[in-house]
């Protein structure tokens, strides 16, 4: 996830402020912000006092005013007070003339909201204008747990200064900013001794603050230079243990790699430096030179996974879990090119997350030759969309701006990623990668919108791609595909046995242009893959085969993007999460003196459900001995040895012979597993209610489930997960044949 800058519009409030060296005034939101006024450079000196949640700052702004008689508007956090604004005329040296200027303030509806500061049009002339803004105040929004039923997700905060750490981003409005400004920065930060600051760009060595410059003599100064224009500036600070490496990529580019970790995690530095080098060596040949001089992995005091120009900010919990996977560290490194090298105006459509997800979460597996994992990622993208985005809640990819919930994730990350996979199939391999590098070269340091992507890919492919972007970006939905009756006939007169296969592919909603792969299975275990370019609601296919076809599998490799009915998807825990009707059946002993680890799951669900109306909340009840289920909806069964008989009855009814429980352990897909540390998470479709599932979390002992309970919903995309002593021992999906069509033989009517 990359961090951008944005300004918020506020209603006009009749509030006035007589500030030091300012003028009493009221600014009304009805007056539009004139286009073209931007900040070119910030020269910032900021003193940070973690114990007081406070900062004192001066920002010398270089502002571009495109024409005379235009006022300047900039945003600043509502908890910060402006002490003075001065106009700097002449040179920046001793001959400079500095005099105070009037300004007006419009406050947000809450104290924590950003304020909009207005400098009247008669104060400044056209061209480059230099302003000094002096301000101070508090930024104290302690991170909060997320409001969604997701167990691994970033904490929510607009910014925080405290003894546990400092995090201020564009959303904190901690420095004066104008929307859509691409600025360079010179930054001097004063912090208590022992603290280290990290931000964009490159740092000089820290030194003691000279007498009289800082409020306290017990502060250390660090200077940072951000020479590449950026849309926002994020600053973090803590008591880090630092490690660095002067590294040279295989292409010859030199990059400084660093880690800023808490002392307890300093031993992980080499692992993160090695992983960073591995990803950079993979993506530099693909995307072009790395855009910055350094890349740093920085540990955060709250849950996060954020990518900023030249560093990533990862929560302490995931740092400890070796967060070096492609969907994790790899994703944030790709943001260096996509989102932090070229920018997007999120309010006009966020294409950045979809492309980054495609390149990191998915394409890494193609790069490393892991075809099985690549297929699984495509499956997850399709499955996530189908489970989290019912047709009535769908919206076009073009309308995605940022992730607020799993529906946004399924559209803006997963569907958008598959969009690029389809675009790659459409224009061809060489053209796709050539267009991508061309985009990065042409638009480095600039904003890019969906229409710009369309133009670049159209130019490189020399094709009109208007239909593609209209279909996949500007309209919602996905094709609903099926095969009508498939018939094969022997071909008479051939020296060997040859068959003609005829079938019809049907789109049951509206026609999409999309390539569809079919796997035709024939006698003697032979297979043939066929790609059909769909254009209409009904497409007839006719193909000659060297053996009798037995079955046809529709899109077995998940190479296209389509709607699939819930009951036709592999059952997973996320079926339960996304069902409108849910129940929890408790089959465990829970005593005050010996609380069950299962209780943590129930308590978490109860807390989340309090946000819903009473009639829509998850029903929580005890598991009956005979294993009876509620009349409708998906069911989560939590139990251990004492309820094994009832749980086995449920598994037999809905999972068949896929899994079984015994006094020695569990059996999954015919393989027996034994031991007291075993726990099983298994989901199966309810045979009596299509679209709903039964999910069982069974543990042989309380200790076996203790570690699993805390992160249960992290394992939402597998039909079964077997844990041993809290670690994953096996996982997978139940095999389904829902997209398999039997081919009917018509031997009485051979083709002549």
C-alpha cells in the first residue's frame, strides 16, 4: 500500500481567529481553490517532543502562483496553531526582506480535522513566492484496532507523536500542503537524544543541536534532502537499531539498503536486507532503474504495511513474523516504481494498487517458475471477488480510490490485478512489458490516470484498446460463463480414430470480450488446451481431436476473470465470513478457572457484531450432541475431544469422506495425522443450503488451538488447514468438478 497526499474540503463555519501576527478573518468553502497554485519546495525545521505529543515547526515554502490576483490556500492539521506567516522578498541571504502577511482560517467540523489557511490574493504576485510559516501544536491520534472482521489489518490513525513512536503522514497534515503539489524537501528534524528519524530521501549524519536553536539542549539534529519531487512527506521516528549495506544490483546500479528495527528485532536485519536485494535484482530488469538512492525497512509501533518513496513501514508484529514474502516486502518494493516513482490521483481512480498487486503478489511466482503458486494466486483473485462482491454491491474499477473493506480490496486490488493479466494476454508478452517500462520512463515524477495507461498501451501495441478499458475499467461486473451440451461424433473415413467435438459457450448476463481456455480430456488420459476468443452471448466451437473427448473443463487455470456461483467455488472459511446469515456453535468446555482458547474467537466475533443491528448479528449457541445445524446460513463449529462425536456427524453429512476424526488424530483426504498438537480447520458446502458452508475448527487439546485462535481468519482461503503445534502442516482445496462438462457421444451420426 502506498501513501499519497490529499486535501479535504470542509463546510464554511462562522469561526474567526485573531492569531499572533495574523488578521481576523473568515474563509468560505464556497470560494473554489484556484487551479495551478502548487508548492514546489519545502525547507522545514521541526522540533518533536514525544512526551508532549507535540511539535514546533517553521516551513519556508516556495509556491508557484500561475497568475496575479490568486489567493493561496493550504491545509494544516486542526490541532496545530499558526503563529505567523511571512513573505520573503529578494534573495534568501542577508538582503532578503521579510514581512508578515495577513491570513484567514477555515476550520473543520472537528478539532482533529485539517484547517484550510487562506492568504488573500492582494498579498502575493504571480510567479514563485516564498513564504515562512511558523506553527506549533499537538498530533495525538493513538492507533486503534480496525473496525472490520479481519484479524490481520493495519491499525487506524491519522498520525501520532508519543513515547511509543512518531508517525506523521500526509493524512496527519503535519506541514502546510496544497493538493496535487509535487515538491522537493529540505528537512531538519530535532528529536530527543537516542531517537532516530526516517523519512524520504537521503540523510546526513546526526549531531547535537546548537545552543539556542532548539528548545532543549538534549536534542539531536538530523538533516534530510528529498531531491526528487514527491506528492507527500511521511516522517517516522523511534529508538531504532540501524543496519545498512552498500549494495550493487546486477545491473550495476548502487543502492544503500538499510533497516531501522527495534533493538529486540535487530537480529533480523540481515534477513530483511537479503530479501530487499533479492526483490530489487528481480524488478530492476523488469521495470527499469530503481528510482531512489536508498531503500529502508522500518519497524513501526503499530500494525502497518505501507510503502513510501525509498522506505517501507512495517508493523512490529509482522516484522517478527519474517514479513519477506512477495505479497509483503515485495509488494512495498514494487511501489517504489508504481505509486512512488509515478503517482496517481486516487480521487480520479487508483490504478496503482492493482498493478502493484499483479507485479508483486502474482507475477513474482511466474518469475521464479512456480506455476502452481501462480495459478493459486489467480484463483484467489477470482474467488475473492466472487465472495466479497455480490452483484448488487459491485462497482467499476475506475471508481476505486482506497481500501476501506474487503469489497474494495476485491475490486481495487484483485480484479484490477486480473485486469492487467488480461491486458497482457490481449497485447502480447513483449508489448506488455515494453509499455510498462515506457509508462514509468514517460511519467516518472508525474501523475498518471487510467486514460494515460490506455494511451501508452495503445501506442505500444498500435491497437485501439478503447473497448478493453471501457469493459474492464469503466463498467462493473464480469462474464458469467457456462457450457451447454457438448457432443462428439466420429469422423468417418480417417485412417485413425478421429472425433469432431461441438459445443456452445454461453454468457448469461451481458457479452464480454474475453479469451476463455478450455481443457479437453480424452481417452487414454490425453489432454488438449483450447483458447476461444469470446465476443457474443453464444459462441459455438468445433474442433477435431485425435481421440474421443470425455470431459471439458472451463477455465481450469483461472486465466480469465468471471463470476462464479458461491456453491461452485471451493468452500473456504471466507464463505462463512461473507454469508449474510451466520452462526457459531460452541462444542468446548469453558470454565472461569480454565478458559478455553476458543473463547477468544467467540469474544472477537461478539465485539465485531455489536456494530450490527440485533437482527443481523451472528447467532452464538451450544453444539448439540446430535450435531444439528441451524436452519439456514453458514456455520462455524468450534470444538475439541469432548464434542468429537457431534462434530464427526457434521463432517460426515457435509464433507463426506474427505476428513474424519479419531481418538488418535485426524484424517484428511485419506492421510492420517496423529498427535496431541493437531488442530484442523475444514470448510465444506452445506448440502442442504447451496452457497452456505460448514466450517469446523477442531483441536485435540486446548494447547493445539491456542496459537491458531488468534489468527484464525488469516486462513480464510483454503478448504482445509492442518496445524501441528500452532504451525501449518498441510493445506489445500477440495477438488471440485463444477466447471466440468461431460461430452456426449453421438456414434449413430458420424461426420462424413
